[in-house]
C-alpha cells in the first residue's frame, strides 16, 4: 500500500510518475524493434511516394500528347465535310490541304488520296498534298501518286477505304527524306450516295511525342570511347545522327512508346523507332518479366512493376499507362539502384532521428513514473464484473488521490449511465420490433394490391404479360396494373416521387384511382387527366407521380397511350426501339394540364417493355448508372436469342442489372412490366 503525506497539492503522487519506472524499459525495447521495422516501412513509403510523383508526371505528359493527337482528329473531322462538299471541284482540294496545314501547327503534312480514275481528267492517281517545311513558315502544295508512289496498292489505303470511321495508321517513314518517322490519321471521304471515294491522311511527326516526354538522359558511346551524356530528347533530332556508337541504358532514365503490336514509336535509340519491336529486344534477355510488361502495355493496361525486372540488360522500375484512346502505351524506365539508393539514405536518416528521440524520452521521463499501483488491478477486477453485466458491482475504496481516483469516480458515473442506457435500449428495441412488424404487414398489403399471378390470362392466346416490383425499402412508390375490359387491355406503370411509407400511400391511391377510372373511361388521356386532377387536389406535400397508361385493342393490335412524364417504353419486335412519347407533366403538378394521346399499331409477336427509373438509374459501387444503352443491349440480346417472352425479358433484365450493381445498395424502387401481343 502506497502512503503519502498530505500537503497543499490535491494529488501529491502522480500516476504517470509511478508508472514510468516499470514500463519505460519495455517501451525502449519495443520501440527499438519498431524503429527497425519502421525503417523498412518508411523505405517502402518513400518508394511509393517516388512512384506516385513519377506517375503524376507521366500522366501530365501523357495528357499533353493525347491533347495533340486529339487536335489532329478534330481538325480532320472539321475538314472532311469541306472535302465532301467540294468533290465536284478537284482543284479546290489543293486550297483545302494548304489551309489545313497552315491553320494547325502540329500537322506536318496532309493529303487526300482519291480512288483510281475518280477524276478522269486527273489521271489514274490523284492525291493533292500539302507539306510544311522545316522552317514552319512555308507550305508546299503538290500532287503525289504515280507508279513509284502507288498509294492505290497500299495496305493503309485499302483498309481506310473500307473503314466506317477515322483511325491511326501504322507508323512509317517519310517518303521523301526517309528519316522522319510519321503517323497518320486516316479518314474516309464519302460522296452523296454514301460511297467511299477517297481517304484524307493527316501526318504527324513522331518526334513531337519525344519532345513532350522529355527523356531525362541518354548516352551514346563513340568508337573513341567518349560518351555524349545528358542529351534531352529535344536535342536528339539535331545531333543524334552525328554521334556514332550504340545507345547504353545503364544508369539512365528514359521513356518509350509502343503501338498496339509492340513496335517502338518513341525511344532514345532512334534506330528502334518503327523498325524495332519491343518483344524482339525482350527475347535477348533471360528475364521473362519484360515480356509480361510488353503484353500489359499492348493490352492498354497501366501500372508499376519493380519486381526484379530487367530491361535492356539493366534492373529497372517501369511505370506504364495507355496513351489516351490511341491504342498506344507509354512507359517511364528508371534503374532500380538509383531509386533505392536515394530512398535508403532518406529512410536511414529518418530512423536515426526516431532512435535519438527514444533516448531523449527515456532519460527525460525515467524519473517521472513510480511504482505500478495495486489499485489499478482492483479497479480492473471491478470492471470485469461490470463487463459480465453486474452493473451494481462495488468499486474499490482507494486511498491514493491521483489520476486513478479520478478514473474510479468516472467509472462509477459510467455504471449509472450504463444502467439507464440498458433500460432505454430495451424500450427502443421493443419499439423497433413493433415498427418492423408493421412495415412487414404494410409491405404484404402493398404487394397484394399489385398483380402477382402470372400468366394472368392462361386461357387467352392473344396476350402474354409479366411484371415485377422490387422496393428499395420495406414499402415503395412504384406501381403497375392491368386488366381486360371489352376485349381491350388497360395497363399502366408509375413511379411516385420519394420512397418509403409516404410514397407507398400515394402509390396505393394512384392504383385505386386507375382501377376506378379505367373501369368507365377508355381514352388513356382522359384516364390520365382524371388521375391528375384527383392527385393535384390538396397536394400539400408536393409529391408527384410519373405514369404511363396504355389501352391495347386485342383484336386489331392498335395501342393508344398517354404518357405523364414517365420513361418511354421499348418496343421489341422486328427490332428494338423506343416508343415515341410526348412530353407531358407528371401527375399532381398542374391540375388543368391537358394530356396528349398517341397511337401505334403493334404487329404480332411484338413486346412493349415498360420500366421505372430504378432500372436505368441503378448505380454500382463507383456510382456509374446502368443506363438506357444497357437496357437496349439486353433487349437486343433477348431478341437475338429468340426468347422474346415477357417473363424471359424481365428475368434477363433483372440479371443484367444485378450483375452491374453488384454489392451496391439498391437506391430506388425497381419495377418492370412486359406485355407481348401474340
């Protein structure tokens, strides 16, 4: 038992002082071990930071290159209509080509290559061509195309003539200087009949990508043993041809670009550009990881690899990512030992200061902690009793007046609070159970109001119907209904604004009103109008309902319908398309709104597919929406499989949206109704 003399201080013996003597040695040992572990963790963090900085730098350069490529595509797209509008003026093509080069500084040259004998007066070949000189101020316009330059027999020309849209060609060397690597954006030119008659080719020098990437360092070793070092890419075009010898990858940072086949588009060793293939060079090493990197790049993936990867004979770290939508990939290569050396030095300094700080803490605090107290164990025993549920357990009577006494007083207050909390929790649990029971009953009542027997008319051979409702909560605001009167099928689908109990009440009212009104009125616009007036009266909550009402004459297939702000249904028969719907306000917004009526004749074996926005606006974990295009794609798939039955269609649509959403929580009520006119 610890004794002390009373003095003016309320707590003469500090708990912190008594505890330090017994735990400080353990702390020093543990923290020493943690420091060694932290060396490796800190080293890994610094490596990750370096990789992050490199990634952001490369992404910026990547964006610059892709922006230039996009400018070429936009310029081509803007020029194609001008060419097509002037096909009857062959000489006009020279002006168009010249203007395109002058107005777009990034374009080196361009030409429009016409099909054989398209202009009889111009000969078998006709290709107006404009090229920018090295000074960038002079544009030369000429005509190319003859037996030596027979573009009609070229693979690129044949492929572009059959293409439906523009695309990048394979890299090639300029036909005049044989040293400038180029890439061309090829766009088909069509006449008024839609026939492809020519190809617009816009040329871009690949050196611009090397300029954007700014390769940090490259070395060329001459025959005399001298080295040309620290040459940036922008200078390489001017002096590379004057330097003899082979490129050396040792202790160098560099970047390269591959096309979809693994061919080099940019590389510090200019001899690899176009003529070199990544996989051919990878075969020269025993390391198989470099082959794997190449396959990842040509597949358009992005990432970072540093696991014993050898490239060009050197252990390196490689950061790679696709170059926009071009189908190319860019990589940044750094020798592993350079990154590890810098990171190791920084991590070592960091750990040194951690150890130094521990020593300071030890010597400064070893006198601040006294003996561990027996009162802590007593208080811990009482805490165990409370943990077992004995909230009335007696707490120890402490003689020491320090932080433990404060803890004991706080624990006593916690006992009283826990007792009150458990009592309140029991009451709340009982209320929640009652509410959940009531919601389950409300759900069952709501579902019983909707059709649930399918097929609903097994005795009829002229109609097939299937529908489902999946509320986002226990009860929801979606509805659908149908019935047959006087050989006419009356059906509807709707979505109440909001969710939960308020929406379910409006849903029940809307469904009942539909049944009552449609039992006496046959015109869809009148049904919708009557519903709108009823829901608009005393609409103090400002809730509204989107609704689609249709009346199908089962004898003639004539579908008369009226839409009140709902999603347009799909018609699935010979093909898949949206049913044209007028823009009308939802129900409950404006009582005097006049709703329009539309008609369409449904052919036999045609299905009308109706749904609420819980389908097209369903979101996955990254908040991407299912979308209208996905709905059309699933419908086309069902039609192509010959399974255009309502139950199959709704089932396939449910499977597709569930696969898309995955583990994400359902955000809105989902209702689908399919009606097939047999």
